C-alpha cells in the first residue's frame, strides 16, 4: 500500500482511525516524508516550449538512486482549461514517486492566454519534450504514462489518443514521435461539444472556446471520443457517478467505445462520487486498481 496519497485523503483516513492507529499511520507518513528528500531530486521550471510569448514549463522529479531509465508519469492539471496550475497539484505525483517512478508536472496555456486548442497542442509538445530529453533525465520512453484530472484528464486522453496526422503538434520542437504506454484518466472530458450547449453546457468549456465561429469543429477535433481506434494504449478511467462538473456519461461512452474497438480499458466508478474529493477508502481502492492495471499492461 502506498504510504501517501492526496493530502485530503490522508487527513480523512487519519480522522477515521483510532488514536493509536492514527499516530502509527502519521509516523509512517512522517518517516517517508523525512527520507523522500534524499531519495528524489527536483528540477523545476524547465522551459519546453515558447508560445504566445509565454515560456511554458515542466517540473521534473526523479529518483537519485535509479539504476536505469524509470517509468515516467506525465501529469496535466485540471481547471476547465481556464484555471489551475501545476504547482497546486504536486501531491498527485506522490503515489508514483513512492514507487520509484520519475514524474513530469506540466504547465500549459490557459484560456485567458490562448483559446482552444492551445492546451492540447502544448500537452503534445510536453510529451515530445519528455522523449527528446529521456536520456538526460532517466525517462523510460517505453513506459510513459500520461494522466490528469478533469480538463487534465481530457488532455491526457488527447495526448495519448491523437494520431500523428492530427496536425496539432506542428509547433512542437524536435522530430520525436513518442508513444504513450498507458493513460490514467481522472474524470476527464471526452466529448467537448457536449459541454457547449444544451443540458450539459458548462461555463468553463464555453470560456475555452470563446466566440470562435468554428468552435464546434474545434471541439470535435479535440474530443477523445472521435479518436477511438484499435491501436490505442491501455486506458483506465476513474469517475464519480454523481459528478456535477463533467458528466459521468462521458466516461461510460468512452469505456463502451473502447470496448467495441477492443482496446484494453477499465472504468472505475465511484458510487455517489462527485468531481474528485473522493473518500479515503475509495482513493485506496482506486490506486490499488490503477497500479494493478499498470503492472499488468506496461512493458516489463
């Protein structure tokens, strides 16, 4: 079992334990926190792309004791493509770091800097940067796992699912064509057009598209549901069935489409779960399933 997940889950778990057990758990966590600074190095704010006169950054986390290329977790933050930051989501890397993985935490252009599809373009460029710098930072290019929550889940899906001919990587530096080994999608958007009008309209999606006359064409171009094919990497999705921000149906539709295409995939449903903030017992169940899925499907 991982020693540390998100801080909210940790606090919830401790509050549910008897005093003695809580102290023991806290001691384990504190011990790991005290030693992790010696086990991992951090290289912050490396520029991977300049767009709209903005330098886009990644933070790299890697084990000091790695004896070879490490499986690498590439994370895209949420915030409806119009908010959020990589710095606010560092704790989401910890389950992977604790297992000895490397991690890359990605910044991308938000809607107030550039409307859609800029965030998708940036996410693809970050993946190419990882491949281009794999030797320097010890990334295993055969075990690159992309992940994110909410809008970041959408970006992880598009990064791992868009074909080479999509044209959305034209501004990326380098010529690398890295493959994603697996996708971990936390309640990500799979049909962007569904959120622009009608009963599922969401203000964040409307803001990301702005008043562009071709917004529905762009929405279709960046919707993961439109890129389901038999040659996709394994995909595991986590979604609450009472999510008010990203409809649960998005996860179900993706799961069903992947199944029809015979793509290895799994959908973890959180009963009565809303938009993240899942209880500690659910987080433990989810991470147990995620790592079993990755252990089974990643190259060894």
